[in-house]
């Protein structure tokens, strides 16, 4: 008789994973309840907690996609589905999100479903201007377009009736939940919307500067063009670690150590809580692929409209160059929450 598998994949993950998942699972409903409390300071505290729980839930989707948390794939999948409901990415199936993200690692490219750049360029001028105006105001219009595409995808030509029914049921259920929240507290609904926009902005900042890969909009499972050598050396040379700092463990936890991206790509199944130590074991403190998040904030701000229309991710200057990230335009619309 075979021995029963442990719950967690790694023995040293019992405590950190249990604590972090408890923050998400318990903190999410607690933060929503705090949004509607009469005291504004409690409501704002709830909004901050909501941003944290949404962000951690999103990065746990990434962890579950790599089967980095639980010993059994089906357990990772079930928890991944739960996280998609918390983050509002449940319109896509978890297995679809996982399959597309695995292509990112295997093919060493940003394989996206919706060509948002082409869509905006082909759109009427008034629509394009509206998107750029919202982005100038730091409202993540492109990410909202990406989520809208996922919702509308089953209703395109060739969509399956079962998928359309599934999508209508999910939309109805979530609309009912938000209607109930509005009936309970309009303040709670407004703060939830604000927290969600902040959450999307945090995710897109982390995603923005982690690669200078080529991006390919591919709706199905067609391969990317075989136009260059995409080996391990290419992968590391076109991957960047946007950490707050090597001595900032608390701040790097804001996006669950996802900033240690070179280490993640070196060993994709390495769990989130091991990534700082794994990074230090691989790279020197002056590793060229590390760009502190503080240096990227200026580029994130200055290029927030340019990256919407750009055809590439820009240029990263050599280490030691003043403002080496200023021409690093970065990516947009590559979130794993919408990669179906």
C-alpha cells in the first residue's frame, strides 16, 4: 500500500503557505466587511487589506499553475480556481490560464490571446483617445479591455453554447454579488472598485518590466515563429528582476516575491518563499538583470501612454548608466489573469 502524499509539496512550505493562504482566504471577506463600516479609517484599512489579498491571490494563481504549493496537481487546480474567483479572473478557466502561462516558459515569449495593441490602433480615434486619457489618469483601461475580451470571447463566431452559458452564469452571479454590496453600502462598492483598480495597477507594474521578450497574439495553440534561438541564455538575458531591494523582504512580499523573476525562470517550480534565498545563491549583488523597482517607477510613469502604442518593450541600458531604465518602455496587456 503506497504512503499517503503530504498536503504540501515541500515540508518547509507548511508554515509559510498556511499563513499566506490564511491571509488571503480570511482577509478577503474581512476586508470587504470593513469597507462598509461607518468609520472611514476602518474602511480605508479594509481597502488596503483588500488590495493585499487580491494581489496575493493573483500570485497564488501563478504558484498553483506551476504546482509549486501542493503535492497533488488536482489540489493546486482547485485552489487555483478559488483564487480566480477572489481576483475576478474566474471568467477564464484555470486550466486555460495555466496552459498559456506554460507556453510563456516553454517558448520563451509573451504568448497572449488578445492583440490589444492592434485593437486600439484599429479602433476609432475617439475610442483610442478615451483609452489613452484613462491611462493618463492611471486608470488601467487596457487591463479592463483584456478582462472584457475574456468575457466576450465565447460570444464570438464559433463560440460553444456551453461556454456561453457558463459565462452568462458567472456574470450573473458576480453582478448579483455587486448589487447586494451596493444595497448594503455604496461606500463599500466604491472602495471595492478603487481597490481593484489599484490591484490591477500593482500587477501591471510587476509584469511591465520583467521581460524584453517578443509578444505574439495567438488565439489557439499555434506555435510561435521559429525566427531566433530562444535558449536558456536568451531567457535570462531577456528577463529582469524588479525587486524593491535585496534587503527589503517585507516590501518584496507585496507581490509575493514575484520580483525575483530571473530566479523564478531558472527554476519555475521554486516556491515563492524560497525565491530570495535562491536568487542570492545564483547571482551576485551587482547582477545586471536586477533593476530595483524604485528605478522603474519613473519609466512606468513617463512611458504609461507610449507603451500602449509601442511595438516593442524598449531598451535597457547597461548597469551603471544613469537612469538605465528610462528607455525601458515595458509591456502591457500580458497579465496571466487574462492569458486564455
